[in-house]
């Protein structure tokens, strides 16, 4: 366990540095040092590093930590290895919130960047939270795990359909803004958005560390958890709020990013052969951020000047993992 | 007195109507006692357990644990073992048993050497110490039940409540689990309350029986309950009778055909031959000449029917003959 954490931490440092150095142009460590110590003499490098690189790397780390923790909580809450922000339609709910906000009117464009960012985040979180509540309500009457996933996918389709209707009636200018957002991107996130996202995700992660013990009991059996003095209803509300906060704010600023939320918790459990949240939580954080940094590096297409949408890269990694989960859990999912 | 209920009513309450299953229950449970709660399906046994475990609210009345109201009692007042399955993929047996220590550990669940010792002792008392590092989902039903009992022991509560701890188990495991609970009530001087449908095992092992019917709960020592006929009344039906010689409930055979059984053999072969005859609907009538069964030895049976004589080497032969003639 300790060795694994150490290895993942070393990998994390290496990948973070690589992510800072690579992009459409390669900036060597000495050039970065020059740019930071003498901004006036290296205006271009200084701009690239502070306005693009640093924010991109931080975004990759925050997304890579937040989405998988959110997915882990959903998998525990629904006792379903296939649950995740994207699969259950939570990300779609967040998209709907964003669409409502973006299409609400051109007058919003006049808002200050800070208010715009906060509004975007708030509506995305609200959308995520409402979908999460809806899916949870349905899950009370439907115990079958496959049906739950179908409900999640349907709720997602519903949100997408509503968004399409809104797109149809919106102005070309707003439409473009929204379509660019749906591609998902780690680059080009404003600094104020990076700050809000980092604060929200860090708060949620710190808070979720306090729930690790109770989540173990909740996952094993709800009634036993009650018997151990755990206030199960409060715990569930906390988990819903925290996972919606993370999935919502990340979707708001980085766009809908698929598969990371569902795949990473599963990889983590397999990596350390336990579902004990006290052990999986730190591993999920490290594995998730490493995976996002790798996806980011791949999306830069080394040597090329174009950037692949991050959503496609995560799907390339994530979709095979989800298929693997289905095959591995076939007996369970059939029940 | 570990557990005491005062004028307790139990049942389910929906929005504006409630269904009361039992009312005015005044139950008392002493430490060191194994108590079996028996009764027909649907009479409210599981509801009573769930109410005692705070999983559903009582409709009326009060529950006290060690003289303290259950509402304000700590989570280490009672431990439960339920019929529902557990979802413990990726947890070891040790992990599941250590749930019992959750009320005692800090926010991250850090266990002291003392906690680990208690968990190991709990696993040893139910004989699953060797399974500690196995995956909890790979255990057999009997081992899973032992694991949950170990979890309850690790909670170190004065009272353990179990809902049908022997359902889904084979006969050997049923006997072992009930015997284990009997031992635990003695060794750890705990009060143990279980719902069970294993009437014979309950009679043999429990210190007290609670018989639940539509009319309420009868409490007493199982032997007393049999002596004054209260236990028999629970299962009033033509299908079942209480066998006073063997002290257990059995099927009430419809006996219509006479047979004369003569035996030169030891007890077991004779008893089994008698049981077979009952199953086939025969009653014994000494001196009945038309149909006679004679045990010549432990391996030879001779049937004399209408002056013809047939010999058989096993009871299957006897059975075939009697069914077809």
C-alpha cells in the first residue's frame, strides 16, 4: 500500500512537470525559470506559462481528482460498480443547467467574468443535484441495478433533448459558445474559474475524507450501518451534495468529461484489492489525477499543433474499462 | 433486566393509516438468557425485532435497554444480525467483523491493539478465525452467518438480536449456529433474542420462549409451555401433532390400515420400521393375522399377507411391497 502510494506520487510529480512543459510549443524548464524571473524579457513564454500551461495542468489535476471521487461516492450510494456522474445522467443534468444559464439571454454576456463563472457553476451544480435526487428517488423503488442505469441514461437523454430544443431557438452567437463548451477542454479555463473549481473540489474532497468509515458500513448494509449508530439519511444527503458539487462544478468549467468518474474507482479497487474507502480514496485521487494528466498529454498530440477534445481521449481509455467492469461483474449485474 | 418494553404496540404506519400487528406488549429479557421468538408467518415477529433495533418506530409504548429509553440509548446498546444479504465486494471477513468496532473508533476508524484483539476473539468464538483474510463474499451461507454473529459480538453489547439466524442453512449448520448462540449467552452472559422457525432446536436450546400469535405473546420456559399445552395450541391443525415420547412436532399421519408388527431386533430398526409403517398409513394392531410384519434380524424383514410369506433385505423392499399390495 505505502509503496503503491509512493510510486503513484512520483508518477504524479513527473506527469505534472511534463504537462507544464508540453503544449503546442515545448518550453524547457530553463525557459520557464527565465520567464518567471524576468517576465519583461520573455513576454510570450510568461504569458503561455501563466495564462495557459499552469491553469491547464491544475485543471487536469482537479478534474482527475474530483470526478472519480464523485463516481466513487455514487458507486457506494447505489451499490453499483457502473454508477458514475456520466452514466447516471448527472453530467447531463449539469449540462442542462449550463444550457439554461447560457441561453437565458444575451444580457448575461454583459455580466462581469466573476459573476458569469459563478453563475455557470451554480446552475451546473443545481442541475447535477436535481438529477441525482431524481435518480436516487427512483432507486428506492427499483433495486435492479440494470434498470437504475437505464433510468440514468433516460434522464440524460431527456436533458440532452431539452438542451437541443434550447439550441434550436437560440442565437448563433450563444449556440457557438455552448457547442464549444460541450467539447470539453482543460485548456482555456479562466483563472477565476480555476480558483472556484479548485476551492469547491478541495472542500468536497476534504469533507469526503470524514465520511470514509461510514461509507464502508453504508455499502455493506444500510440497516447494519443504522445499527452501528450511523445516521444513514444524513450520510446519503452529504454524499449526494458532495458528489453533485464536484460533478457539477467540473462539468460547468471543463465541459462534460466522460468515463473518468466510473472507470477510476474501479481501477483503484483492483489496484489495491479492497473496497475499504479509507484505502481507495487516496488511491482514487492519485490514479485519477495521473490518468487525467496522461489524457492531457495525449490530447496535445506530441509534435502537432492541434489539440484533441479531452472527451475523446478519456473515452478511448474509459470505454474499454467499462466493458471490462460489465464482463467482470456479469453475475452481479444479472441479479 | 437488559430489555424491557412497556405497553408496546408495533406495526407499520403509512401516511394516515397504521396497521397494528401487536399491542400491549410487556416483554422482559434477562442477561445470560437465550430467548427464541416463535410464531406463524405474518404475525409480527420481524416487525418486533425491527422495532427493538430502532429500524422502525414503535406505534405506542416504550422500549428500555438497561433501564434507559431506547431513543436516547447509545449505539452500543444492542447488536443485530439480519436476514438481508450484505454487499461486501472487496471486503475481507476481518473488514466486515471490524464494522462492530465502528462505534468505538475515531473518525477514520483507526483501531487500537485492543480493538484488533476483540475482533480476533469474536472470530475465534464463532470458529472463523482461519477465514479472516478471505473475501467476505466468497463464504458459504453458514460462514457468512457466523461472520455477522462475530460482528455482533465485536460490538460488545449486552443484547444481541437475530432474525432467523438459521434460514438457508443446512441441518448441521443450523444445529451448530443455535448451539453456538446458546454457548455465547453463557460464556459472555449476553441476552440473545432470536426469531426462529426451528421449533425443535429452539425447545432444546433456549432458556425462554416467546410464542407470538394474533392474541399476543406468551412467555415462559419451553418445557412449561409444552406442559401446559400453550406451545401445542400455537400450531392448531390436523397436520401437526406434538409427539410426547420424542418431544418434537411431527406430521399427523392419517392411519387407516391395520398391521401386526413383531420384532426380534434392537431399538433403531424397530423404530424405523414403525416410522415407515406410519408414513404408509398403517396403525399397529396386535393379533391382526391378515397383514403381519416381522423383524427377523437387523437385515431381514418378513411380511405375511393373506397367508403368503415374503422376505426383504431392506426397508425399501418393504415399502415397495406395502405400497403395491
